[in-house]
C-alpha cells in the first residue's frame, strides 16, 4: 500500500510546544521492535529486530531513547520519538490518504509477523501457528530468552509431553538464544533437566550451522550467556499426575515431523565421532541445586564461564563442570 500526504498550502501558525514528558512506554528494560540500520541476509535488506531500552535522557528536542539490539549484531540506536501537538480547532492539519486498491505481494509482512510472534513461548507458538511452520520457525529463530516453565498447567504439560528429540530440534531453531530459565515444580528438582540439556545442545549445533552459513564476520561463535534454575512454587510437582482439562496444543514432535534434517543425516553417515558441545558465550549459571549436578556429565566446553552459583554438587561434578573455563571468577556453594 502507498501513503500520500495532503497539506494545505496556507501558512500554518506554529503552536506553542507543550512540555514533554518521558513516556512510560520507554522505561529502561522495555523491549521494542524496530528495523535494523544495516542491510542483512541473502536479500541484503533491512530486517525487523528486537532491542532493549538501556537508557533514556532528556534533550531539548524531547526524550532520547537509547536501545541495544538483543542478540545478532548488537546494533545500538538513539531515537527521539516525535510528539504531535493538537492544532487549535479549525486550523488545517495533515491528512493521510491510503491507496487500498493495490494488493500486497505474496508473503508481505511475514518477517514482521514472525518478529511479533517471537515474543510468544514455544507452547503458544505451537498452539497459534500449527499450520504455519515458516512463520513459526522464523519466530523461534529470533527468540533470545526461553523458559522451560512449570508455573501453569498448560506450560507444564507441554514440556512434559516434549521428547528429548523434540527439545533438541527446538534448540536448533533458537540460534540467537541468550538466556534460558528452567522454572521447576517445588520438590521436583529433576523436572525436565534432561530436556533443558537437549535444548541447550540443540541450540549450540543450530548456532554453529547458522554461523557457517552467515559467515564468521556476520555472527559470533555463541550467544547463550545465562542459565538460571528457579522454582515455580505456585505449581505442584509433575508426579501428582494432574492434567489441565483443556485440550493440549500440538507437541513439538507433532509439529516438527516432516522438517528436513538433511544435514544431520549427512553427518551421521560420515561416521564422525561427535564433538563435545561448546557454549562459547556462556558466562553465568545460577540457582543450581544438588540434582542439577547431572549437567556436569554433559561435558560442555565453556571457555567464557565466569560465575557458578550452586549448592550440593560433589567435588567431582563441580570440578568437571568448570574445568573448561578460562574466565572463572566466582563459584558459590
């Protein structure tokens, strides 16, 4: 669609500018959607990205908003949102005229839809977009934070129904993942730890392949920086056997059937010994308890690991977990 601006040729009086106030929409920590400053991808075009507001400051022109891209290239932005002032009654204004006779091209807006949908959880994406794998996969590709969550019956059921293979395939889509939280039921600290590991290892493999395709100058080795263990005290343990009455959404295994995994098959046919998972960017692991020590057996390579907060791990588990770090600063517990 095209937009045209019609303005009166008459000289327009300049109204007095009212004092500006910082909008609550742009508080520090707010996540926003905007277009990149640089062209990217195979089409060499501007793309939709997510960014966090990290500072606001008052200027003579208004409130300046400073934002930083989440994941990806980490682009920084500084904008001053334009504020419109209501003209006195009877004075001419600006009118937008939309040409609705033109049909949008096929697929127009898919990238923006995927960006908006990327704020949803994997369960919500499964429920809302079961028949749109292209948009669903693009949304997962843009996600930076994920929670393996037991705080609601629907989320808990979704993760319990997900197989290790489904969790691994999900991880391969999450190539820009920066933080993973696992919120476990009270009293069940083994809940979904195996699936969390599969998501993380799948992410590492997906990131490696994406970087190979994009080029090392376009993507860093790793993106996952934080793993956080916490407890969802509002829910029962998964062992109580209770299920929500509503029909469950499709599982990850239902949705991923038929996806091509040619690269995986080629690697398996090569007969190469799989290499340990390398988490190049992982810096922090917090909230870990005794049963979580099993993650040490995964033998992840974590050169940037700086902080580990844990309780109840054996010396063998802790030593094995931190041995690959070249940046260790603090170990709690």
